[in-house]
């Protein structure tokens, strides 16, 4: 049953799944949600939606939801339901005790890209103003942290440069390491329309995604690169543009650092970066790279859209900078139809980064070492802010295993399922003396928790999400929290149980504090959001209407920075034992580890992950369509069914990661991005053999 009776009233709110940020009318009968109707005035979706936002909200009422707080002395004991007061004083007592015994840096927090900006702001404030350290990190660590680093270096701000409307002005679209029709379906539809209307498409992806050939759309170029070679291909494209004189010299002279450009141009012009020189390592025919580079440089407005197939590599940050280099080389920045556009995965991954979740940055991407920035927050919060960057998630886990990191508050995140090297995550969690999980369900991480604080769904709270185009959308409460409190209230209660004196009564007050301390949000208020529906940051005195397109007259950092992008092959090597390369992705009807989509009964979801394997590799192994196969790597193994397809090249296999039974992260390696520690999920040397099943 999809729709259940007639509504009495409706509330406009924002989808809590992906970074497109579609607006919906939640049609209600009393406290019962009857249906979600795509909102025609929603600026990100203009009345469109995908199956997840439209139908996949049943998890909010699922019997698996935990509605009462629980505690236990140790993880081998059963849970005990307690009052909120008892749970919070137990948690606060343990955290304070750990700081007294092991020092103030022995505890930390992990924020959630699923929660609101206001909730995220409070969680990092808990670390900085109450714990008095910078031990705050975010689940963006494992997805788009290289975007934060790479775009910050090149342009001075860690965000996509365009709005979604911009695609209607594009003449050439490059899609690299993303699958918009599955991962970001509403934007994917807009992109397909633009392609049907005549824009040219270049796809750079190991797998033949649907966009390469779909009704009325055919990519001009598909570069099916070997997983792990993005930087080599992107730098080879730059080689063609520079050596064939296709760059936009006027733009570079006016907008970029000319000396740095000359160093960069000399680097890319070197013959070792030519398409011919890297053909063997990338697997992409040199002529195709040359053709794609010429088309991007000369085809009119060129826009690049990318996803986790760019970031989740040992050179993820380098690849982001290589993309930024291409945009600056060709002057494809600062007007509609062009730009560098990360397609954010989760609903508020942009916002969680904006709100200061990273251990080295206060809200608004300002380094904690800057005394003038700390002074703003010290005055607002009445405490001294630590000037030393805190620990990233992997460093927290390492320190826990070493015995120096003892307690953590994790809001809306299942690190045991989503982070790499599951065994190490488990060892780190098991070594801690106070793990507080604040979530909707008893997730895998909660197996190691001492305190479970029930979370609230997006339907049960007010706040804002920021989508992939920097659009701040209102989230509106449509029903009372089933657990009693919105997540921001729980964080406030925990802070106060530890001695703080916070007294927010509505998230709008938290947004006012964000605006008062963060220049890019200075003009944002709930009143403005009511008036305009949504705004795109920066929104301040200089940009009172917000900023659909960034870097129009100059880069945020001043001059655009060209960065030498030397290709370094990953340490993850194929060999006789593990001769194939595994890469991963997602499908339209599921979402990440499936915690919500698998708990939604009103749609038929696909019920297993499958392994795509090329007919040649399957035949060599005696594998037929639908057979169970064992997928093994140096880290571990799992079993799943085979799908034989030439969507993947010989030597490459592909799977989704939505089902906990598959446990794709048991397979992946512990290599990570050199700059940000983002795990290298997209390249794993594997073997595939026939199997009898799970
Ligand atoms: Fe929700 Fe994304 Fe689908 Fe829009 S495209 S309805 S934001 S999941």
C-alpha cells in the first residue's frame, strides 16, 4: 500500500536521502503521514522526485526504531531501558570521568551528514566548547573530504561552483566517477534532458553507466579507465589542451596565478603525461582522450560533474585538483553552464562540512589555528578554543587501540558498516570505555556501545539541510518526535549534563548563532528562508540574495591556483592471487547501507547486491549468470551472485554495497587518500571463484 487515505493538511519539507535536496509536501492526517508529494516550487527539483523521496519514508514508523534510551556498564551485558535523565547523566559522568583520568583529548564526536545543519553545529560545538578539544569528524571523511581539500586549495572554498539550473546552459558535460541517473536521479533527469536537447557528453568511468547509451542520449566519448587512474587520464587531457594551444589564456592571465600556471603547464606538457604515454596504465585509447580533451576545451560551456569515483582513492584529493585545473585551463568557471560540481551523496554532506565538523576547521572552513577565527567563537561561546587540530576518525580509532582515546559520541552514523577495515573499527570501538550511539536503530556500531540515545527522523524536527548546490533548504517538523526529542535537543541535554548552560528553544536560534559567527551564512535566517523558500550560500551583505554561481569575478582565495597533479599508482596491486580490480557503486532504489530503504515496506526493493563480471572473466572461471561466487581480497571475503555483463571491462568487477550481508567493506583495503584519509573504496584487487553461497 503506498497511499493511505485523505490528508487534512500539508507541510513543505526536504527529502532526507541524497544531496539533490528535493522539496516535498508532506500531506498529513493528524500525526499520520499520508503521502509525500514533490513540491512544484522546490528550486532543486521543480516538482520532480525519485522513488526514494516519494515513497521511502516508512522507516520512520518501523518496529525496529528504538524509542527509549538504554545503557549498560559493559558491552557484554544486556541493554537496560532507562529514563532520559538517567541515560544522559550516565553518559556525561563517564565522559567527564574519562577526561579526568586520561586527559581532555581522550574523547570526541562524530557528526552526521544525515542530520540538520543546526544539529551538526551543536555536535561540533559540544566537542569544542564542552569537551574543549577539536576531536570532531564527520562521515564525509569517507566520501567527499577530498572535495573539501582539493577545491579549497584550488579555489578557496570547499563547495560546488554552480546551481543545478546551470546545466541548462552547458554545451559539454563531463561526468566522471558518478552515476547521476542512479545516485542523484532528479538531477540525472535534468542532465538527460539537456543531453537530449543537444549538449555533448563525456563519461569517464570504468563501468558503462546508463548515461553512456540510453534512449536519445549517446556519449560522445566514454573513457573506460582502469580503476585508480583518474589522475593520469585528467592530466593527459590537460596535456592535450596545453600542447595543442586550446587553453583560455586570457582567463588564466586575469584570474589565476600566472607563475604557478607556468610551472603547471611545463609539468603537463611533459611527454610522460601524454595520452599515448599513459595508455597502457589507464587502459584508455589515446585517441579517445585526445578527442575528449578537444571537445571539452572547444565545445562551448563545459561543466564537470563528479562523485565518489573521484574522491574515494589514494589520490582522491589530487583528482579533485586535476578537475579544478581543467576548469581553470579552459575558463570554465564563474558563469552559468560551466564549473566543477561534486555530486554529494548524503542529504547534508555539504552542510556537515560547512558547519565545522572537521577537526582542523571551525564553521565556514576556517582553520582552528587562526587566532582571529577562534576569537569569534570564543566571544560567542565564552570559552577558550583549542588551537590544535583534533583527531580524524581513523586517528581516533588508532588512538583507541593504543589506549589514549577512550570515549565517543556518534550521531547518526554507523561507522562499523560504513568505514573501511571493519576489524580495525571494531577493535577501536571495543577498546573505548564510553561509546554513545545516537541513532534511529540499533545499528552495527551499537554492538560496541554503552549508551544508546534514540534519534529522531527528518519528519520529527525543524532545521535546514544544504544540498550539493549549496542550497539551504528548510526541514520542517510534520509530527512529534516518537522518541520525545529532536536530535538537537538531545545534544543540548548531553552538553548541559556535562556542565554547559545551553538554552536553545528552537533551531532558528542555532541558525542565528551560525549566521553571527560564519561569514558565508551571515545573511541566513529562518525569516529569509520562509520568504525565499531557500538560498544558496554565500548569503551575506555582499550577496543578499545568495549565490547560485560562485567565483564570478574572482576566486574566493583571490587568484585560482594551478596545482601539479603527479599521477602515483595506488599501492593496491593486482597479481596472480588477486588478478581483478573491484570497484563499487549504488542503485536507484537503495541508499547506502540500506538502514532506511530496507525498512520501508511500501516499495519493492532489490533484495541483494550482485557482482558484475565481464563474460571473458566469467568464462575463464566457469561462472554462469546468477551463480554464487566468492569475492576475496587481501582483507577478507564475501559471497554474492554473478551478473555477466560487458558493462565492465575484462579485468574489472563491480558491486553495490547496500546489503549488510554482503559486507563490501570486509573486502576493501585500508589505503586512503594522502591528504584526507578518505578510504580507497574504489580500487581493490580481488579474486572471484565459484561458491555455494553465503
Ligand atoms: Fe530525495 Fe535525492 Fe530522490 Fe530527490 S533525487 S527525491 S533528494 S533521493
